[in-house]
C-alpha cells in the first residue's frame, strides 16, 4: 500500500519567509510524528499527534514552529519567519498507534538563504 | 542523549554477510531495540526490532545478547543497495514514543 508522502520534496526560502510542509500519513495510522534532521546527524523529535490532538510539542525549537492535523489525517508543519538555522530535512512518520513501529516519509529538504 | 553506541563506519564485500554491532549497556527490561536505515536522500526505513529474543524477517536478523546490553544486525547477503546509514535505537515500551537517534553506522558495500 501507499506509504507516507511529503510535499514539497525540496523548498528554498528566503530568510524571513513563511513555509508550510505537508505530510500525508499511511491511511488508518492514528499517530503522526515530525522530526528534524540536520546534515550528518540522526533525526530529532519535534512533535507528536494522536488523531487531531497534538499531545507533545516539546521538540519544537521555537514559537516560530507550528504544526497542525485538524482532521486527524494530513498534517502541516509551518515555520514562520524562517532563519538560516532552520535549514534541514523535515521528516514525517506515522504509526498505527503511538507504541507501534513508525514509518517515515521521504522528507522535505528546506534550504533557507 | 542517544542510549546506544555504534561504530561510525564499516565496509562489507558484496554478497557477504554484514554484521552491524550496537551497544546499549543501560537498556532497561522493557525497552525494545529498533533498527532503521537511511539511504542517501531518503527517509529512514524500518528494518527490524526486538525485546529479548532473536528476530528474523525478510530483510535482516537481529541477535540480542542474553544480558541485552548489546545486539547485532545481520544482513545475510549484502548488496550494493544496502549501502546506507544504519541506526540502532532503544525505545521504551508503552511510555515513550520518541525515537532517540544517535549518529548511526555508515555501511559501505563494496563490489
């Protein structure tokens, strides 16, 4: 079946611009996760949704980062007033439930100039 | 902080078994060992996980020592497409959904 999809795959933004990154989880997966991956490092947790409820946003690096999943399916990660340090790959993962195996999308590579 | 230690890089000849070690000396009784890999410019791919027993699936085998302080991921017949960064992750069962990632092992399969 279809896996996790993310769009766009690549995004170039000028510093100060707002960006929105989309994640389509596997159908029927209740849990959805966002991770940030800097070059040469492992992914780092940003936030977690159970259906439409954002239960953990402890990893969001600043209040410029905002995530939503209004209908419990598609999720959007929004970054306001982008900074150069926001340049990274943003990964989305979903799982049947929070304790189950997480399956990842291909990521969105964000470059802030 | 990552709860696992892996060598930064390894080489393996194509067609041979690739054995990737992982130390997790502080693992608790209810913590699973997960393995993912990440091929260049792709998202992480789930490989296998286990608690205390050895596990095998179509991709790999996972051998966990009796004291659970270390494990080995085995790719039985490595191909060039297995070149990737392999991550060993310890995940608490039932209470922690976050995956805490280390730097992983860069596995290079050579022809």
